[in-house]
């Protein structure tokens, strides 16, 4: 018998939109004690791509759940940012990222090479 997963990756298309946010909400509501890493193609914090209303919808959708990190590519940058307390890992630059998840503290450490 397999145990419940402690970490799930949720791939959410290009950017948050009503369809992907509903998909995410359904997943989070189904297993609220699990930890999650969210993946988008574009950086969901980029003001040129996403308006504040949609960012607020994303924040409301993930509030109260164990979101370990948000990962995106495409941004031509390698960095770890923070958004409302959530780490945002940009992995589209000239560096490779090793992400080390600690399930005891529910945190992620990122090392760029």
C-alpha cells in the first residue's frame, strides 16, 4: 500500500487564468494537507503579463495551503524572488537550478550553477 504523497507538482499552463485557477482550487481542496509546487511558463508576478486582479485571484486561491514554491521559466533570468511570502523560482536564465525540498520544514533551498 502506497502512502500519501507529501509533495505534488501542479503544472498550470502559461499564466494564471480562470481555468487554471479553478483546476488548482479543485486540487488544493481535494488534498489540503499536501504540499505543492506550482509551475507556470511565464513569471506570474510580471506586471506586463498579469494584472493585479488576476494576481489577487491567484493569492486567494493558494491562501491557507502549503505552497512550497512557484516555478517559472521563460523570463531570461535565474533568481529566487519572494511574493507575499511565497518563493518564486525563475529558472529561465543562464544558470541551472537545483531545488532541495525539506519536508520537515516544508521549505525549499535553491542552488544555481
